[in-house]
């Protein structure tokens, strides 16, 4: 289990109802964090995670087996124009 500072941006912050928090993540992988967030915040967070990204110590990771560092950022899909 690892304590990870999780920061939420835009729609992820809306889904979580906060901009950051520290979570104890069993297993300490990106997949474990995703599962914890969906269980904690429900379908609105699941929607964000389906198309968004998790940055682990500043690097995008879609590998569910990647080990978490001390920080993770949850970002919704961004579109530009």
C-alpha cells in the first residue's frame, strides 16, 4: 500500500468534488488507483477515466501495471480548436 497525492483537474475535480487529496492505494499501481477512484466516486469518475489520462510523477501512463510514485494527476480528455 502506498500513500499517493492525487490531483484532479477540470471534469475529474468535478467528479471527485475536490482538487486534491492523499489516498492509500492498495497494490500501488495505476490500475489499483483507477479502481479505487471508480469505487470512491462512481460513474462520473469512470467516465473521466475512460477517455482521460493519469500522469504518474508527470508522465502519462495507461499501463495498469505501472507502479505509482508519490503523486498522480487525473486529467480528463482535452480538446482543442
